[in-house]
C-alpha cells in the first residue's frame, strides 16, 4: 500500500511540473498575441488615421442631424 501512495505522490509531483510548464507556454502565447494586437492597433492609428487624414474626412450626415432641433424639442408654455 505504501508503494501506491509513493506512486500517487510522484504522479502529483509530475502533474504540478507539467502544469507549470504548460502555464509558461500559455503565458508566452498570450503575451505574443497581445503584442501583435498592440502593434496592429498602433499601425492602424499611425498609418491609416495619422498624417492629418481626418481633415479629408467628409461626413454625409453632418448638419443634417443636429444635437438640438427646435422643431422636435420645443418647450411648451403652460
């Protein structure tokens, strides 16, 4: 019976080592994925939106939907 508990102890020691190893791999994979997403985000901000390209932007709804429209929101006098 003692050999069974020793075997079980060795199995637990091995499983903790395995989870430590697998956790390091998952940690590095998540770090690399986060780094790639951050670099892509920086690329979008700098290349596609940078260089005063916002001045060339034309909004098709600008002026057509004002924040306050007196025809819609008028104060009723009682």
